[in-house]
């Protein structure tokens, strides 16, 4: 991959993102697989142990090792706060740095076309 | 009134006309910075002129009646009453708009940090909110995390699940680019500039687009594949637009217009195309415009002050 070496914080974020995206606890091997084998098994293992030490993930015994899952924050409170954050809609977009914003119908169909062109299979 | 009062107006109009074109023709990172500099200079110049005009209009002791300043600018005195009233109203409106911008920024920053606190445990870079709606934000700040200039990346579970592993990597790289590039400062300057001088609203829209484009390009470089970055963006946008959970945010006609011009489809298409070359001449012209405007403004203030000082008797001498 073109990125080369990435800082430890970025790797932790990537592993956390993979754990959150999964709907079940993941073993280090499963994490490695989800990340397309980009990281060495030992690297993944080290990151997971570090995340566990920080209290960001919990683990359960699985086979000869452990399976890891993210420690979830209080969901209701988060949902409330997110709602408050977004309730002003486009007005807030002048301040918020959002990855994606609302789509117009034209944008939506263009995006679908661009995605289809990419994935004929 | 001094003749080169027209300079800030001309620069603002020039930026209003050219920024939509510049936004789509220039390589985004540097173009964004140059446009911010030019707009900041234009906003500072127009505000300075308004304040000078007010001084001339309402300070009876002003000695600018002499008709000529050290800098050679010509004066029209007295300032017509209608102009003076219009300027006062304009200034009051601008002050209100700036106050509004600052208040809104403060509230949103507080809300973002509260959400980070609810969902995070320590000083980590990535904060995941256990919410199904797909959203992602860069949260600037000083949390002591070196990779992101101390800022944080806030995403929802819904966004992480919408993407595959390379897509998530692109998303993280995009948000990190906002933080390391300090894009929130670009946008804060443009918010205040446009509040002071509404002619700069098109430049603000262009900068909003350019910082997103700069972050998109950074993400594409980081993961080493423009198509993967484009797909991640398109997938995330479509997921966010899908009315899951029934809380689909309504798109106002105004917003729809803005996005069809500088929208997501355009960002995705730009990633499908080859990277834009740096157009150094245009960049140099923008920076020259910013510098000239700033220098003229400083010159005028200096000339004004010296003209005043030359006539004001200093007590005790």
C-alpha cells in the first residue's frame, strides 16, 4: 500500500473502526483479515492489548486467545447529543466539518452512476 | 470620502466572480489558502474603509477638510447624510452577523466536545458514537494526540458499517487531513469575512468546497488509490442520504442549489478525474491581490492618522 508506515495513533483508530464495524467480537486474526492483511498479526495483537489496557475494548476468551469488542459509551445520551448537534441542519454546516452533507436528487443519481461504473461485477 | 474606497469593493466583486471558477480549476490545498488570504484582506479593507468613513462623517474635529492626505488621496467632505446613515446601518448589521457566527461556532464546538466526552474514554483520536445514522466530523481541539494536531475524529457506528476497510481508511485520512491542515481556521476566517462583507459569500462557498477537496485528495494519496477514495465518499454520501430511522434531514431549496454547484457529486467526479495541476500564475495573482489590498489599507490608515496628527495640537506643548 502507498501510505507506508503509519503512526501508532492512526493504526489504533483503524483497528477500533474495524471492531466497531463488526457486529460481533473479533479475534486478532479476524481483525487482520478485515484489514485486508495489511498489518502483521503481531502488530494487530499489540494494538489490541494496548486498547484493552486503555479501557477502550473489552475481551472475552475465544479459542486459545481472546476476542475483542469496543466498550460502548451511553447510547441514549449520545443519540440525544447527536440530535441536538444536527437539529439546525444546513445552518450548522457552515461550522461543522462533515464528511458528507445532504444530497440533492441530481447528486444522488450521479453518485449511483459513478459507483456502478466502478463495480460492474 | 477617498477615491480608492473602491478598491475593497472591486476586490470583493472580483473574488465573487472568480472564486467559483478558481474552486474547480485549481489544485485544492493551496488554492484554499490563497483564497482565504485574499478574502481576509478584502474583508479587513472594506471594514477599515467603513470605519474611516464613519470617522470622517461623525467626527467634527477631523482635519481631513483640508482635502488632501499625505498619501495623495482625495476627499469628499462632508460625507452625504444618506451615505452616512447607510454605512451605520450596514455596520450594525455586520456586527450582528459576526456576533451570530461566533455564538453559533461556540455552541457547536461545545456540543461536539460533549458528544466526544460521552462516547470516548480517554485521549484517543477516534471517537465512535453508537448511533445508526451515518455521520463523521473532524473535531479540532487540544486533546494531546499528535497524529491529528490534537484534534479528534468523531464518527457514528452507522458510518463505519456503511464502509469497507479501505473506505474506513479513506474516511479517517480525510478527517485527519482537516485536522492537520487546520481547515477549521480557514472556514472560521471565511465565516467572519462573509459576515463582515456579504460580497464574500461566494468565496466562502468556494473555500468550503476547497477544504473538502483538499481532504479528499489527501485521503486518496494516503490510501494510494483515487477510485477507492471516490467510492468511499460516494458510498458514505448515499448511506447518509438514505432515510434510515426516519430522521432524514430535509434539504432546503437553497442548500440543494449550493450542493448541485459545489456538491458531493462534484467531489466524487474530481476523484475519478486526474489530479489538477498546480497553476502557479493564478495562485501568485491571488496572493498579490491579497497583499496589495492589505498594503493599500495599511497605507490609507497611516495616511489618515498622519493627516490627523499633523493638525491636532498636543496638549502641554
